[in-house]
């Protein structure tokens, strides 16, 4: 499973399960659409840290890193590359 697929699966089953979506577009604005709220963001960060073995620091918790599946995937890839 790719990073993007892992993130999408987690979001659909754990964060946005009540929205009834079957998929998320890679460039869909998840923050603007309300797919991810503040509690969901914290859960997502824990998931990312545990799943991909990276540490997300406070300064990295900005909309640009978590707005879309593509931006999250790029963020995770960059963090993993810099380990």
C-alpha cells in the first residue's frame, strides 16, 4: 500500500467515516471541506507518526502540509527522506 493509499484509507475509516465517502480525490481540500477537524488532525498526526516512523513537530502542523492527500504524501515522503 502506498503512502497516499494508507492516508486515504485511514481518513475514510477513522476520521471521516460518518461522511459516507468511498474515496477522496488526491487534491481535494480536506480542511476547507471539513473532512478533517482539529480532533481529526491530532488523530491523523499520531497515525502518521506511528505508521511511517516519523516525528511531526509543532512548526510542521500547518495547513500546507495537511490540506490534501497529495500534500500529506509529499510531507511524509520528505520527512522519511530526511531521516
